[in-house]
C-alpha cells in the first residue's frame, strides 16, 4: 500500500496560509475601524460632523481631508487664529482698497468697488480684525483718514483698519497702468495681446513695491506678523518684507494665471520677479496647473532646489511652498439679505431694461477687459439667431461692463469693438420694442449686480483666460430658487469646480451657440439639479475655507520654524539626523 503522507503536506501548508491570511485581514479591518472611530470622536470634539462626506479636493495640495468636513465661517477663522495663531497680527496688502471715498459736490460718497478680490478678502479681514494696506485713490480719501493715514472700516460696524498709501500720478502711471497692466497682465493671460515692457515702468514698479514694504514694516506690531500679499502688483514685495522682517509668515496669492516658462521668458526682469516671489513662505495660485507653471519657471531661470513631491522650492536658504487654494466667495453672500425674492428682482430688472415677460434674459457681468470674452458672447448670440431665427425677439443679452483702465489703448480699442458689434447685432436682429443686445458700460454696486444675477435665465462667463472668475460663483450663490443656467469657459479656474455648468470653449462660436440654445431650452428640473450641486460646492468651498486653509498652513510653518530654531540651538547630533530633518520638514506640512 503506497504511502500518501507526502501528498498531504502541501494541502495542509496551504490551509495554514489561508488561515494566517484571514486572521491578518481581520486584524487590519479591526485596526482600521478603531482608527476611524477615534478620528470620528476627534472630529466630533472639534465641532465637525463626521457623517458628512468630504468634498473633492479641487486641485488642492497641502490640505488635510478633514478640512473639507468643516463648516467654514467667520467663527472658524477666529477659532483658528485664537488656537493656532494666538496673538498673530494679520496684514493684507493689495492695490485696490475695499472702501473708496469720493467727492460729490460738497459731500463725500462712500464707494464699495465691485471687485472679486475685494469681495473675497473683505469678509476675511473683518473676521481677523486685521489691517488692510492699499492705494488710496479716492478723491476724498485723504480727508477721512487720521494723522497716520488710517481709517476704521466698515463705517457701519468698524472691525478692521484700512491703511492708505499715497502714490503720485507718475508712480500710478508707471507701476499700475504701465508694468502691471501693460506688461504682466497680458503676459499672464492667453488673450493674444502683446505685453509692453519699459525700463521706466519697471523702475516705478520697484519704487512702489518698496513704498508698500515700508508701510508693512511700519504697521507690523512685532517681528512675526502674517502678511497676505495680493496679486501681480506686488511681485517684489515679499522679498522686500523678508529682508526687514525675517520671521514674518508671508503668503503671496497670485490671482491671475501663471504662464508656462516659455511665455514667462518674455519678461526682461523674470529672474527678479521670481526672486521677489520666493521671499514668500507660501506662494498660492487658484489651480495646480498654475502652480506647476510657476515651479517650471523657477526651475528654468533660478539655481534652486525643487521638491516636486512636496511642492516646495528651496532658494537662498529659505523654503517656499507652492500650493493651490481655489478662491471663493462669502456664504451666504451678505448682499442677499438686502434684496427681495427672485420674482421681484426679475420684475424690477425687466422694467429697468424694457424687457417683455416672454424674453429670456442672458447676462454677463465684469470689468470691460479683453480677457473676459465679451466679443465672443456676441458671436455666440449671432450664431444662435442666425441658425435659429425663431429666437429673434425671444432672447436678449445684457452686458454689464464696468469701465476699466480706459486710458490704455488696448482697452479703448476693446470698448469701440464692443459698441460696434452690439450696434451691428441690434441693427440686424432688432425691431420695434426689441433690442437683442443691451451694452451697459457703467459701474454697478454689488447689490445691483446680485439683483441682475437673480433676474437672469442664463449667466455667461466666457473668459479667454482667468485665474478663477468669481462671477460664476456669485451667480450660483444668488440663485436660492435653484433656477438659471451657468455657461462657463473651460479656461476659467471655476470650471475645475463647477462641473454642472455648461462648459464651453469661448473661441468656438458654433459650440457657444449650441450651448446657449441648450441653456435656453433646459428644463426647470435639470436646472434645479445642476444648480443644487453647484450651490453645495460654493457653500462648502467658500471664502472662509480659502483663507482658513492658508492660515492653517501659516500655523504649520510657524510651528516648523520654532522646531528649526530649537534644533539649531541644540548640540549637533551624530550622523545624518539633522540632514534628514531638513529633508523631511517640508513633507510634514
């Protein structure tokens, strides 16, 4: 009888492997459940609802997943400042001021500019009780400040300090209209307008950046403020502040796109701009794509060490993080509390512009700028009315275009082209009692703008290139009735978040015409479904999350610096301990 014991070895061994694997899987599951339960209890203790599913991290880095679970509000920001950044002074620097005082005869009129940057930063500065430094360009601005050029704002509920900086006409011409808006603005936007660079403009740009650096240092109460530098007007400012306040946390947010390195190479002072920005602790952009372009530019033009995995650049003995922070708006927008319901707004806007009840209203709202794609909207309307003449008399387009940089030739040319195109469309398709294009080139208050949003059937945001474009988010926030259609350019940063908009290529007139037809014929049910999802995104990814994310990163940087100082003061450790810490300290963020 044969001995079969040798044949039993393999099955028994296999059985033991299966048992061990099963026990291992069970242990992993139990440990995972325990960790999740512990995390849930921590979130609950922090006031976060763990049952809410996290939102997608729209091209963000450097942020924990738990950040998406927090209901961001002014109280959240104040809590972060109190717990993570106690006694920290927050200083905001921008070219445009949040409140402007102008002469009106013998009176002084207060103007709140309809600016995306202002609408995003103003609630942040209020929540932080900070200091906002900006150019004082109002005709009565000097009359209302104290002897230190400060004024407490907002007027009805003072909660932060506005510090005004005065510029001469020559400085404003060279720094703002010249280098910033004839040079950097077209350089960074793919709108096929040639950038103009002049040595005299660059000198003015340097001088104004230095003047703002002096003001930041004067306003700083200690050596370690948190300075939020805003936009392309101040590329040199971070380095200038760093030289005089080496312990400051400097977060620079670039609100417009960053071009690829080949395009950026056009700028004669490219290395100095990059060096200036790398004076920042953090350089922020709206999208990861723009972060990557910036890192590539540094890699090409500066001798630096780049940690792409960590999105960090080491230059001149300092590490700068490069992160994406998609900007957003206040939720709910304060303007909504001052407006009647949607039906009343609709009636008022239609009466103002003489629109019949059977006419569908499409709107565009922005500065008169060649990057916004205004002419392309006219082309889309032309395409629609040519291919679908049944819509003649049934659809009108209202373009609110606030005058901007009107002394520059490119903007004068744009204004003339827009007026000619609007007149042509009105001549070809208009008739008694019906004007297809209403071109309004004047400033509107935020309240008026929200009133128009609420009255619109379609909002067209067709930027040729844009960092974010907050008009898209404002329109969504204004529509608590969950109606209306957003037609959104694929080249606006908002298209990475608002995926339920009708995403279009503004250079394709046929596609735009088809999308406009789809918007006009979309059912109420589909509008509601799309709008509801977009409103959830804007609500949860609001401006307080944008600011809170940066402040949390600032807090981590401050803690890291404290550790670095402690390590530097300690006796040298054997081996490679210090070098490993230097390598890993960025990844820990």
